[in-house]
C-alpha cells in the first residue's frame, strides 16, 4: 500500500508555516533584535540559512515537551541581538529565514519519522540552496534527518559529530526512540561510517559500558565530558573535525542540549552535573560553523515546559547563534559584518526622531 504524501509549502510534503512569528517591540536603531532579523521565507528570495522546525517528541523514552522547542526558541530570540562581542561578529547581513515546520501524525509516531525524512529530503533538494539548521524536537528526529541528507546527496560520504550526554545507540527492542538515533543512522545503509563518528561530552551515570564498546566496535571515537575539561574544547574539536572529515565529503552535526551540566540544562529530559560548560559548547559550535565540510546541523531535546527562568532555552538560543557566527565568517571570508572604524562621539540629542 502506497502512503499518501500530504502537500505542504512549496509542494514540500508535510511542511507547514511556523506556528508563531515573534517581533520585538523595542528596537534600538544601532542594533538588530534577532526576532526582527529572522523572517519567514517567501520561497522566492535568496537566503543563506534556512531554519526548519521539527516539533516532534513522541518517541522520547522519558516523556517530554520538546515539541514546543521551535516556538520557545522564537520567544527567546527576543532577548538577543545579532552582534556578539565575544566572537566580534555581527550577523545582520546573514540572510536567515524560517522555512517552516514539519507536521507529523498524532496517532502514529513511527509514521511521523517517515514524514520527517520525506519533508527534509525535499528541503535538501530545493533549487534554492541554503545551509539547513534543524530545530527539534527530541533526538529521534536526527536519524531521519541524517538519512534525508544522505539520500538527497547520495554521492557524499558523510561524517557525524554528536554532542550528547548519551551514546544514543540503544538496541531497537522498543523501536526507534530518542535513545537510538546514532544506531539508526549507522544501521540504515546510508554513507555514514562508524570510523567518522565522533561523540563529544558523553558523561554521567546514565550510560552502559556495552554501548561504549558498541560505538568503539563500529570505529567511533568518544570524548567524555571529563576529557573535554582535561584536554580543552579547542583540542577536542580539532580532533573531532579531523576524524569526521577523514575520507568524507560533508559533516553533519547534532547537538543534544543535555550535553551541558545540569545547572544550565534543567529544561531537558535527562542531564547531570558531569556535563560540559556552556562556554565550551559555544566555542565548539563557533569553530564548527567555520569548517567548510560542515553541511547541516540540528539542535534537539530542549523541553521548555520543564525549564526554569528560561535558563536552558536561552542557552539553546546562544548555541544556535554561536554556530551562525562561525558560519558567517566562513561565508564572508573572515569578514566580521561591520565597519571596524572607530565612531566619533555623536552630539548630545542626536536621535532618529530629532530634526
């Protein structure tokens, strides 16, 4: 029996408009609020980055509300501007658009996985090429996302860099879950080899030695949270890129927010105090954004309903923007997006409204 494919935006199956659109009321004329910078895509104008929401969390082992992440991220962006003094990058000229969100059936979560793959594969083959940033959702979305990327680009050998507290290679006794995406990729027949898999930040009393040995048996490399602290994040990411890029044509990056220490990741399903620091994650993503082989990224497992004072949501937003800062440098040959010439003090009373 052939499944029907629901039509969507621009004929992309299952793609619907974003659930919400956020605009910041306050706008200083010398800064740009992220919510006023990212707009829905009209499917006609050119763009550099396309954000695709996947509000799906039906396959989480520990039930969560990660489906609410795309909307929560838009709300959080109201607190951010496009300039980072840490990275000294102004993103204003980067054309970032929301492509849409993927709709999945309520009654059949496994069919939802098929919908995600169908929709993303169509997005990856649009004639208007853009860098895809996928916002989940629980981590079960990563397996169909990587399969979609590989099947949209069948000639590419793909490396995988995976930030997480967990190995995510559980056996499939219960079917696909947010604990199985890496196994689901390596066993799917797509062109991703275990020798090009790097897991960063695995930590805590939340894993099994069996799964560590399974990853290593596939040729994968694991950097634990403790190793990140002892070796330093720049060293770890340098090695991760070298391993993931060996003999490959592209690198896919997946970021589970529970890679962070618990104080910064209360708004997720499972986190522990042994996680890595947010500053290390931001630095890692800034470096990965600059690497020419990195071709797609997803961010998953934010649970806004469990969050406290939007700590995790805002950290999640900073992670996305840190990656975009690195990508901006890559796309603009190292230019930082602003004129560095010092500005002479403006006369008192100068304002947009003064005449």
